[in-house]
C-alpha cells in the first residue's frame, strides 16, 4: 500500500512539473509598442460619448487628441495603429479608489483632516498597471473610512512606475473623505475604545469639528482686521476644516443608511459645505467597505 501511495504521489508531482502555470512578471508589463505620445489610431469604431459613434481615425500628438475623423493622413514618421474591428472609448475615471496609495487609514483619531494621501503615493503599485490595462486613466485616491473625518484625497493619473510627482492631476478639485456607519463606530472591533461608538456620536463629532473650525476662522479674521501682536497658531487640521466651510474643499462621504445620509445633507445645508458624492449607500449597513 505504501509503495502504491508513493507511486501515485510521484505521478502527481510529474504532472504538476509539466503543467503550464500562468505567471506575470515585470517584463510582461512593459509595452511592446512605444509611441512617445504620437500615433494615428486608424479604422476604429469610436464611441465619443457626447457626439455619437462612428468608424474613423484618431490622431494623437504629444499625448493629446489632435484630430478626429475619417481617412486622416498621418504625419511623416508617426506610428500607425490598425484598429480595424476594435472599439475606442474615452478613458474611465474612477471616483473612488485606493490604488496607488501605500496607506489608507489613520485609525487613532476620529478627525484626521490634516493627513493627506498626496504624502503616500506609490507609483510602483501593481494596481496602477491594472488600472491602465482596464482603461482607467484617472482616479481619485481617497482616505479610508475608519474616521468620521478622514484625510485629504488627491486626483491622479494612472502613471504606473512614473515619479510620484507626475501622478497628481493638475487643477483637480480638493476633496476630504467623510465616513458614516459601522466603520466609524467600529462595530466589527469588540476591543475598540475610540469615540464615537454610535451614530449619534458620529454626528456630534462633525458638530464639534465645525464649531472648532469656525472659532479658528474667527481668530484669523480678527487678526486680519487688527494685525497686532503675534498671529494665531497655525493648525493644519483646523485649516483643512476651515477650507471645507469656505467651500475650497469638497466632501466625499462613505455612507450606509438613508437616515445618516439625510443627517449629512442637513449638516451641509446648516454649515454651508459642499458634498461631492454620497458613496456606497449600503442597504443593511452590515458590510465593511473601504
């Protein structure tokens, strides 16, 4: 019996050794076609989104669309890509992503508006490569949902393995991650002791934060009206909260239930800040979401 078992094991190992196991290495992620940002995509079915669909060509110069039409003539020396039978659509924008950041949550405080995802960009992450492979050209990198008021987001272009300084999308709006529900109250962590533990506590965190921000703004307004003596102490957390109230930073809010979303809308009306989106909107509020 032992001999038969050993023979069976040997047969299995031999089969495994001969099997073709799919693998992906860094070399597989290097493009086989390098255009330098200049090419003519010819004969594609083009979905313009705003101006219908047609068969035609796209001329790219210096990384931007320079021409769109039928039977375009490529400039001398430019790469021509035959896209006959293929579809071309605009790049996808992901409004809620964590790909390309090395950290996502600052757990210890309920209010962490002073931290910024811009400080933890990670262009080496495989996620940026997968974004490009799936047509996601731009994305907003958000802080996680552990805090009622999380860190500052950043909009980037999916530039895999580029210097981190080349990732930010110049001119994009500033955003801060807010969060509601079970992640903030730490329902799934029986050992958690951080405030808040209930939804009413979550609302109190926002009201306390905005009260502090308004007091901070008044300090600086009073100093600007009468700049004598030492200026008030700069506080990066309160600076970010003040910019939310000034409308310079928009809110992206991780949500679960309609009652807490209604609370957030009412808060925005009361304090005058802008909500960019209420995201997720889980029906049961029983899932852990980032």
